[in-house]
């Protein structure tokens, strides 16, 4: 797994306070679920992966987990950031919050922009799922690209259309849906499917 060294963009704080939205409570719940299921493993004290939801229909604003968090089963309001816009050319992310947004904010932004049907984007890490993309019926990017890079974003865009579960080669997975419940349950379904097939193989 690529070593995390922080975000690869500039953050512009338009409002220095945590975002307020009652749906953050549901996002907290899914962060805990992903942590308990090993989908956001902790490496060198940092929790891998990031989860977000679209703030409003037809807008590309979203609330996402902050960068560099510890275990995702212990989050407070300051651990979430509202991304209101992204300038990919200048590599700037405009936010409301007190921390930098996830290093994959560009990726979430582009998915929401290109897929208006998507209202939640959950990115996790699971070595077994990554190594068995075909076994869980997932499409996979052509080659490895660095985390937080526009190259990674482009590689996902190439296979995004109509696909709700995507493996980013040697990096992680993306589970998307029309709701947080849909995105979360899809990821859990893929994990359970793989565990079942592994058990059947061992018999």
C-alpha cells in the first residue's frame, strides 16, 4: 500500500467551523461499520479510506471525512468537512471545516459531477477484495496510480459509467449508491460474497 504523506492539493477555508447536517450521524454510523469490518484499516496510526455524501440534489457539494484521521470508530464533528467546490486545474479545494478534507476529495468531486444519480461515495481498503475483483463482480482500473492524484481520478472515470463498485488497482475500492445505506450495503455484500467463496474453496 502506498505510504500516506498528506493531501496533494491546497485547501481554501471559506468557513472555519465544522459543517452542520443531521445526516452526518448516518455517516458516522457507516464509518464505524467500515472500521469494524476492516474496510478502513489503520496504518501508522492513520485510518485508510474516506466516506462522503452529497449535500443536495443536483449540487456537487458533499460532506466527507477529514484527512489524516485515526480509527474511524471514534469521530467527532470536527472530523468532517464540507467540500463546496474543487479547482482541478489549480489543485485547490474550497471547504467549510476546521481540518483538511480527505486526500481523495478530487475523486469524490468528479464522481458526483459525472454521476448525478450518486449520493454517497465510500472508499475503503481490503486486500482480499482488491486481489479478487472478478470473484466479487467488480470492474478494475487498468493500472496503479498514486493516491490523491488526477491520474487516479481519470483512471476511475474511464470505467465509472454504470458501475457502482470499482477496484482501484493496488489501492482500494469505491462503493457508490443513491444513498449511504446503498453504498455501505454494497461494500458489505461484496466482502461477504468473497468470504463465502473463500470458505467454499477451502472445503
